[in-house]
C-alpha cells in the first residue's frame, strides 16, 4: 500500500479531532475511569479462594 494513502475513516477521524480539540483527552480520561485500574493482589487472592467449583453440566441435579 502506498505510504501517502489514508482511508476515508482515517481522514474523517483526523478532521474530527481537529474540529473537536479535547477529544483525545476525554478518551484518555474515559479509559482511565473504566479500564486502567490498580489491582489489589490480596483482594484477588480472596476472590480466587472463594470460588466454588462448578459441575460440568450446570443444570443437572445430583
């Protein structure tokens, strides 16, 4: 593919980001709010220890 080629989607996104200057900052803030979290290892270990083994077929009665 040629180095100077830009798809219509890329052109649209670049134009949108130029018109709406704070877009990337809001994206970073949203990602930090939802995904970039510190995981507490002690809490994770507690979750693992509290797991109940599941039967191979969940709906089968004993």
